[in-house]
């Protein structure tokens, strides 16, 4: 029998300490019973717009926010861009190029990219709109006045103590989140922006990169028919 608390902690899975219970049908189910839907939003280069276009866009965006009757969260995620493949393609193009003038320009451009990467990280920005399904929509009031065991019912078929069966939570979350998703898509299309919900695979990949930033560059999620994704080292 292990009595050392440190050894007991080491035996625990990292997933036991994450707030995510499961990801099903593009919906993130949290361990407290709440759910989240994440939509990826395209971007527009604001600086390239004329002053009149910028003003119109700002007012239109303000109109969208004022028309919402439910809360949303906007997240901007910056990641370091791997330009290794791009540089490799430039080297291949350089070797295949027979025109000496064009070859010199490819060499010059490749060196420019290499010097830029050495001085600064090349960042890629992604924009997301997050819509949440609250536990209050399940009929659960604040847990502050009650004990955890009183608020969360124990489901023996699950590792965590969700307040209701997972299938019931997912059904209620879909009923609440789907109309909100459709409403957001219509609103942002008026701005000329594409917006689409992330599917389960995209969500798994995104959260894996967030929680494993140091090693995710050398690992990928392998395509399988299994329910759980398999992470493979390159």
C-alpha cells in the first residue's frame, strides 16, 4: 500500500487535473457539467481599409455586440509559425530554376526569410468566439451553499461526478448552443467574415497544443478509428 502522497500524486493522470470531461460532436463538456462551443472566425486586415471602411466596420461590429442577448467570449491565440517546410520548398525551387536571374532572386528571398525568422518569431494569429452552456441551464444553482456531494450526483460508469448523465447534458447543451451558433454565423456574415464551429478533432488538437506547447511541435495526432486520439512523435 502506497502511503507517500507524492507517489500517489505521480500515479494520477494529467487528465485528472484538466477541467475538460469529454469532447463530443464539437461540444466541450466540462467536469462541472457546463459545456462550451468554439467557433473559429476569419480575420480582416483593418489597416488596409480606408477610413470610411474602418468606421463602418467598427459600427457594424458594435451593432453585433449590442444585439446579442447571450454572453460570448472572444479569444485570440498566437502560435509560432513553422516556416521550415516553406524554406525547403524555396530551396527545391532554387535548384530547379534554370533562369539565373530568377535563381538569384529566389536565393535572396530565401535568405531574407531566414534572417527574419532568426530575428523574430513568425506568429500566426487565430480568432475564436466561445459560447458557453451554463450549469444553471441544467437547473443547478450555485454550489457555494452546498457540498460537492450534494450538488454532483455520482455516476458509477464515469470517472468524474457529473451532475447528470453525459448524454442528457449533451442533449441540453445542443438545444441551447445550436441556435446561438446559427445566430452568430448570420451576424458575422454581415461583416464579410467566415465563422464555423470547430469539430471534435479540431478541438482535441487545439487543446493538446495549448496544454503541451513545448512538445506539440514534434508530435501529431494520428488518424485512427478509435474513440480516443493517439498522439504520435514525429
